[in-house]
C-alpha cells in the first residue's frame, strides 16, 4: 500500500464538508501512481469513485493531463497547418451514427490535419469505437508504429493513436470503469488530451452535461491552451446534432480575457439541415451507409456529414462562414474527393503494414 496515495484518497474522499481539492502537482503524482500501478487496486478504485463524487476541478485535471503528456505517446506533425484534435468518448456509440471519421476525412481532403485517439470497446457503454469503424473502412491504425502514423499524418493529414497499443499504461485502468459502473474522471481527460506535437493545436471536446464544459474551460486555461471548441454533441461526441439546437463554445487567442467562451447556438433548420439524427445500424450496414456517402449518394447520413463537415471547415478557417462551409463540404462529397482521400489513406496504411511486416520477418530470420 502506498501511504502517499492513501493521503490523496483521504483528501478527496472525506465527504462534502471536509474533502479538499488536490493541487496540480498532487494530481499529476496521483495520475502517475495509477498508471504505473504504484497504488494498490483497492486504492485506485477508491480514488476514482471518490474523485467522481467530489467532482474534479481545473487544477486536478490539468495535473493529470501533465502526466499523460509525460508518460504518454506523441505523434509528430511535420507541416505548418493547425492540427485539429477531435476528443470523443472512448466508450463509443450505441444510439446514433458516428460522423467523426467522415468529418476527419473532409478536413484532411482540404489539407487540414486531424488527430483522433481511442481504444477498443470500453466500459461503461461498450459502444462502437472509432478504431473499429476505421478498420472496417480498410484503415488499421492498431498495426502501425507511432513513427509511421506521424508520417501518415504529415502526408495524408490524418492520424489515430490507439491507446491499447500506443499508451499501454492505460490498459490496467480500463477494468475499473466496469467495476465502479461509472465513467471516472479519466474519461474527461480523454476528451481534452492532445497526443501530438505541433506548432498549432485546436482541440475539440465533446460533452453531454453542461458542467463538463466548465471543466474544459478551467483546465485549458491552466494549461495555456488558447484554441479549443466545446460541443454538446451526440452521445458526448464532437458530432453536431440535427434534431436540436447545437450548443457550441469557441475559444481562440483573440477571445477577450474577460470572456470565457464565444457562445454559438446553431439551429439546423436555419440552414436547411433540420432532421432526425441517423440511428446506429449494425456495423456492416453502417459501413455500407458511409461508403454510400463517399460515393456521393444522397441520404440522411450524407446530410449529417455535410452539416458537420461544413461547421468544421468553417472552424478550421478553410471557409469564411458556415454557409460557405456547408457548400464546400457538399461539393467535396459529391465529387468524391473525400473518397479519394480515404483511398490514399488505405494505400499508405497498407504499404506501411507491409513494410513493418517485412521488417519483422527479416529480423526474425536473422
């Protein structure tokens, strides 16, 4: 048992009247002790549930992200364009069709680099994860090294960090999510984490409950992250809904110091995109729906892809207005330019896997 970690549990778990917040430095140490399993399983479980009940604060989340930065992986982007990091819940989707891969492909098509990250099927939802969607689209990020993914990020403007392979220290903490039956504060970290070294970063964080947006704002302020977007998205993702008003917060280096966020309320009906959010079909059918969108075929999923793609083209600075972004996203899909980006990505990934496989076989024979 770690006496140091025991003190952290006592501090956050003493109840509503006597519990105290950890300092940024203490939170960083606590996160490291959990990742390195220097705390016992009983201590880790107690801390995670106590911290969830207390609710984390900006300093604590900033400290935990400091440790993610210290111990975790980082892609390297060799270009000059701002990199967009799409933060989506690791436990996946169970009700609505994920649009993030299509959004990423649209941005990559116009040379705006995108980084995603995630795991496999994770509690508590065990929903469809992004990495599975990519694999069904012929892109297996799990088989690539970080160096190779960094190269693909620079050449094709897309990269994905698969944490079970690229950040193995997090694997031991997955089981706790199932055992405590609730998303621990770690799930919030994943929405803000940016595993990439780049000169400019725009982090997009999805959420469900309004207080979460305040946690994002406080944490980014402490870490000096000036460029970020918060989205009250579908199932807590970055995907904009079409059946309700989109609640969005935007922070840039030009945001006044006395303002927390620039608030945007987007009504899909004002742009002709109101509709029902596409339900998630079984995986083979959903992949067929994505492929139809890439062929330029009209559907509700295509409308959702244009709605999201147009917004992110605007926010990435490709288009001067959301109206222009929507028109551009539609053109990119209808002319199959986005499909061409996926084909290029598939070729690059297959080539990289072949090179890595050949290298391993050669080393084995020697």
